[in-house]
């Protein structure tokens, strides 16, 4: 019956290693979350309006906006505009330097 004692010691060692691995994983996850938070803060400070627009878009999608009839109308209008500009030979979106003064 000595194998039972050895088996219990082996199981206890595995549990200790597993707990150590879990602590290491938690530390790495915390580090990644911290880095993401800093990167997000930097993006908000560098591009506040873009981030606001992105947040609004995510909220619209999560709120079920893609199923709304308005979304279909907006996408059809955007597609028509894009296709029309392709046939006219110009880009659909112009940069500020390309606009006539």
C-alpha cells in the first residue's frame, strides 16, 4: 500500500505545479490587460474622434442596428455612391488635399 502514499504525493506535486502555472498565467494576463489599457488610452488621446466614432459603431452593431431598415438603406446608398464614382473614374473618397479649393 505504499503506492497510495506515493500516488498522493505525486498528485499533490501535480496540484502544486498546476497552481504555479495558474499564477504565472494570471500574471501574464494581468500584464497583457495593462498593456492593452495603456495602448487604448494612447489611441483615445491621439485620435479622440475616431475612437468615439468606433465606439458608436460598435454600440450600434451590438444594439442590433445591423438588422434595422435604416442600415440597409445606408449601405445601399453607400454602394451606389461607390459604384457611381468607379464608373466616373474617380475615387469614392477624396482626401483634403484632393478637394478643389
